[in-house]
C-alpha cells in the first residue's frame, strides 16, 4: 500500500470522527481515543515519509508535523484507560489488548484480494 493511500485512509477516519464532533453528536470515550490515535499515526506516517523524501525545502513543514506528533502523545496517554485490559486465563492464552473488538477490526488493514 502506498504512503499516500495510508495517509488518505487515516485522514478519512479522522475526518469522520471530527464531523461527528462538529455536529455535536456524543462520541464514546473509545471513539475519542481512536481519534487521538488516528491523528498521531497520520502525522507519524507523514513525518516518516518526509524524512524518506528528505529535501531541504520540506524541513519547516517537517518541524511543524513533528510538533503536532509530539503534542499528540499526551492526549493518547490520558486516554489509555479507554482501551480494554489484558485478561490472562492461563499462561498460554491472553485476550487481545486494545479497544473493543469492533474498533480493533476497523483499525486493522483490510485483507488484500487473492489473485
């Protein structure tokens, strides 16, 4: 998957949740936590892409993206309680740590079509 496609998908998810907020709809704490993480990952991918395509003219934009990236860490830390906690039934079986199952499924990449 191309970098631009990844950024586009992250932006779409972020925009969907932001639209809900702007319309005044109540969003669940899990959705707010997902929004914070989508923003973080979008800027993380953007920064990595700009570093990979390093050009001097992009340095100011890279610095701004890094600022957003660093500022988004604190809200993520404050929303850690929104995720599910690990449940250990025995040493061999653990419940997946993260958000609710449906939220985790939405965040996972879709399965590529078989050829």
